[in-house]
C-alpha cells in the first residue's frame, strides 16, 4: 500500500475558555490525516494498492453513528479503536438527531412504537466534546450536525450558530437528517413536506458557503408503493442543485425490499444525470441483504457504480449502542464492503479507498492508485 503525505494541517490546539472552545489556527478540516500502511518496498513502481493482497473492506466509513437512539453508547475512544483495528482511516462522526426520551428504557426505536423519537442537539454536543477531549491522531474524523428538523427549517440556522459558538469550525458535515423515514413514523416522526423544503434556503445557503455535505435519509417508498416519496427528494435536488447532497442508502430501506434492481438503478441514474452535485451513500447492510446478494444482481449494481465511479461513498450505518462490540462493527464493515470486490479498479479507488469522500470534504488526501496486474 502507498503511504500518502499529511496535508500539513495538523490537529488544532484547542483552548477552553469558560464554556466556549476556541480552535487556534486555520479552520478545522479533520481531526487527523490518513497514513496508508506501507506494503514494504518504497520503490516507485510499488506505490500502489494491490487488490490481490490487500483487504477489500472500505478504508472510510462515511455513515457512522457514534451515539445511539437511547441508552448507553460505546465509549468514544473504544469506537475509534474499532476503526483503527478494522483498517478504517476516516469516518464521519454522526450522532443520532432523533433521540428517545431520557427516561425511556429503550435503546432502539423499533422496540418502542408510540414512544417519541424527536430531534435533539444533545448528541452533537456529546460528539464534539469527545473529539475535543480525545483528539485521535491517526483516524480522520469529520464531525456532523445531526440535530436539524427538516419539517421545521426555521429552527436550523440558530442551531448552527449555537454549535459555531461552542465548537467553532469543528463541524464539517450535516446529517444523517430525515426527510422521510418510514421506520420512525410510529414514533411521532414528522416528515418534511414540499412547503417545508421551500423554506430550507437559509441553512442550505450556509452549507453551500462552507462546502458542507448534507446526508439525507429519504425513503423512495415501500413495497406497496415503491416510489411514493420520490417527489420529495426530487424537490430538494431541483431547488438546491448546488448543494452537496448525499442520498443515504440510495433511498432503500427495510420497507422497500422488492423493488426491481433494474428499476432502482434506472431511478438512480436519472438523478445522477440531472444533479451533478448528488452523491449516493452505500451504507447499511439492507442494500447487501435485500439487493446486492440476490443472484445476478450484484453485477448489475457493480456495472452501475463502474459507470458512475465518482458519485458514491461507502459506510456501515453502524449505531454505537453499548450492547454491540467490535465483532458487530467488523461484520457490518465486511457486509457493506462486499460490493467492493466486484468494482472496477477506478470505482474501487474512488469509493472503497475514499477518493470521493476526500473530495466531498475538500481534503488534500489522495487515495493510492491500483496496482496494475
């Protein structure tokens, strides 16, 4: 494997001033930079990634929840240790924007239908404090704002200002935020409607100015009506075509497991062709279990990704609740990385080795080239 140079932007020095944090130096871009492990010889002809010898698992996790919906979380340093041990060198630090009540005994919303799962800033504060305290040196972490309630966009700019005040320059991502997530409808989730989307302009303008990606969970539909909610994502992208939007799970979910793969791919191609700033998120094992693993289907999706190699990022969608451990994370990483095995060299480099992720964050990282066989 090739070893890449550090960007020259070291970990900022953080001063505690009362309740406010001041980050010295230039704007925070990442907590750490990526160092590719050496494969041995430093000869120029060997400065490449050998797919025959190296793991196929993704080296970035662009969709990772460091906080659970409720209950105890895996300690932050332990979770960072999972990344190091599994070969992940960059990750987006998502919280969970929609939390169970503090007096609830549940850790997962599906176990508690009827219990509210509502937007909150708590997890964003906890994640930011953890990053400040631990400052990991060999895993790049991109803090993400997960608090936004897209059905009430008037509340979002003030939330951004509050995080700016307490953690200046530290948040480099927004999401995962819910446009429509059917799984939490029994938990009082309020989907955004067309009228709400039209009111997103203030915070979407701020994201554009800062170059911040926005990961949106937007279900395509369900097995009864496969494209029931497609118009919502269409409205977002039509109205805000210059924003970096990441479509979580390619719009798939446990509620939509019977959509014909060719139909799904056709829909995704149409969106990618119309909206150049759109990126697809390949996270969550539902994609593998319900779609990619079907006989003959994996190669259909591989051909699609090979045709759009710069338009997708990987992720696990792991939720770090204390009832899980490294074994569970390792399995989620392996399952969500299986599609990598059949990608072309370019798509593998751009997706699995992280080039698309680096580009989204405007990092100076460069993924290694693939060794020629």
